[in-house]
């Protein structure tokens, strides 16, 4: 990390500190927007990337954050069953409104409002994982237990 964090990354660092989590946000010179880009930039397996995808329930319009292993494709029917109603992918405006962040840098915490969170159970099989930290090139490393603790998310099969 060189220099101070950008405002969005600092916001996540401050959120992590307020949660008592000792995770350090770093900003990389290259993009971490996609799971493949993040894994290449960090030097880890794609499966260790905790990608954050926001869905919206089709009838009630409630946001749902799915934190998935970068190696997995999300089964939207499974998420709809967990949500109790059909879901749809959220557009960029909705994502920014509900999370306060742009697609490609959505962190697991620090959102504009509380968001129901579902965590891919496959992430729990790693010793360490990496999550976005508010920008397309900011990340932080944590243990899967830490992800559960800071998000209050529910582990589930998402694929």
C-alpha cells in the first residue's frame, strides 16, 4: 500500500475498526473488479475471492447481498428460495443506493443500509479469503469466521 487510502476504502477501514475487526484494507495498483482480476492481483486462488453480488426481491424490492466464492456461479433459483420470493439482478443505480458503493468494489460491510446477507458455504473451506473494500482495487484479507462475524450473514449453498 502506498499513500493514504481513497475515501471509499478508508470508509471500509473505519467500519472494520468500529466492528473490532483487525483487518487491513489495501489498495492495489491493478483492478480487482472481477474475481479473476482480484486473484491475479493478490496471488491467490479465484475461489478465495469473496465476491459481493446484490440482488433485489422482485415483489418487495428488498436488497439481498450474496457473498460468493469467486469460483462459483450463483444459482438465482436457490437464492429466490432462500428469499421466499423471486429475485432479480440489481442494476447499478439500485446497488449504489442500497450499498453506497459501485459494482466492482462492493464490500461485505459498511453499506448505506442493513442488507440481508447470504454467504457461500464454499468460502468456509478456506483458511483465508479476500473481500472488496469499497473500490475496484481495494481489498482486505480475513478468515471465513471473520466474514461471518462482521456481516452476520447466513452460510448457505448458493450454487
